C-alpha cells in the first residue's frame, strides 16, 4: 500500500490519467516505510520524496526484463478506483454522499454544491475541439508559437514552465449535451473523466485521427449512452455566467446505472452502509449532507479551457 500526499498525489494521478493505455513504472525515492504486524506500507515524506514516472534508466530496463512474459498485459485499473480527496468510494458518491437531482433540478438550482444525476449523451459540442494541447509535465494548456526547434518542430509556450518546448500532449475536453425526461444541460468532461468513458487516451486518438474535422469514432460512440454524473453547481452557473456544469466523476457501469435508475429519488440517500464509504483510515467521519457548499472551486487558470460557445452543433463523424 502506498499513500501519497498533496502534490505527490496529484503528480501520480495526473500522469496516470494521461497514460492509461501503457504500463507505468514508478520509482519512489526517500519515502517513509512503515511496518505493522508484518504488513509494510510506504508514503511520501515532507518535501524530500522524489517520484519518477517511466524514467529512462538502466534500473527500469532491468526491471522490465524481470516481468513475466506470459502475454498478460499489466494495465492501470479503471480510474474510478482512484481514491481522491476523501478516499470515498464511487458507489458512496452516487448513493450516499450527494443529493440526487434531475437535470432540470440542476439547471434550476440556486445552491452551490455537488449533485448526482443520470442522463443520456445526445451529442458533443466540438466547436472548440474535443481535445487541447497541454504541457506534458503540468497538465496546463499551452499556446502555439511561431518558433521551431533545431529539428524544425513547432514550439509551444507553457506559462507554468515559463518557457517554450515541444513536450506537449493532447488531453480531452468534451462538452457533452445530456438529457433526461425533465430537461437538458451541457456537462464538461476533462481528460481523466472523459478517458474513463471513451476507454482511449486523447493522445492515441489524436495520432490516429487524420482529419481534425472528424470526431473520433471512440468519442462518437458515446452518443446515446446513459451515464451517471457527479457534477458541480457553482456561482457562475447560478448567475448564468457559465453554460456548462463541470463533471467531477462519471461512470457507465451498467449495474450502478440500473440500480440508480430503479430507486425513487427520495430513497437514494437512505442506502448508507458500512461498505459504501471507505478510506485509508478505516472510514469517513461526519454526517452526509444533502446540500453542501462546493469547497474546491474551479481554479481560475482553467477558465480558458472551460469557456465554450453556447451554440451546440454536431461535427460530422466517420461513416457519414
């Protein structure tokens, strides 16, 4: 068991969400090692820990040679298994901790908070593209420049790095138009959540997609699918300054969707059990709130990525 804190957790999480299709080898240096009744665990320690992800070195090459050659792929688990913030289970977030609302209720909400809903993806607004180029190291959007490197490759400026470089990677930015029996709304899926639904990385699809005007088939396959969403309603939504709701987590798990759809709205919050909430410390303390203030407001640095044109249109997809 490995517990990572603060920036270390974000570093590993961001890298893993962007490289779900490949095996990730992690080297952790200067970590804290603990033993309890014969069981060992490690964690990051203060600011001394170093985490290297898929580094190029002889140690990694030797490690790869030791892996079994049995044709069984070693891959990342579904990102829904990641424990983020309170380490709350996915099921608990949809059935215990958050109030269930219809899409119409979300659009009409006058309270800042996080809510769960079930809807069908009708189409995708791709006017500003289904992906954006980001810094490989910081997950921040980069800006193209007119400069090139010694090999005539285009350079991009990263504000966080404060320099120009070629190390950029495509990441998802999907604005999906979602409907249920009560209404419709635009939900914004960033890279990690979009990748869970698409089951492919944006980098893979970007390399395969020869025509930028074509929506990749793996993305267009989302049309007509029922999805469970946990979304944030913030002050800009309430004031009408934002036309979309940011998705915190999404799942297409059939069993969860069928269970969620079968329950009357008023009964969703009554299903709390000891198995629904889990954390590294053995449980989540506190009483679930049906209405709670969203305490992780969206960073202002993401505003450019979040801004969309309210006009929806569906780009042509392959086969049309």
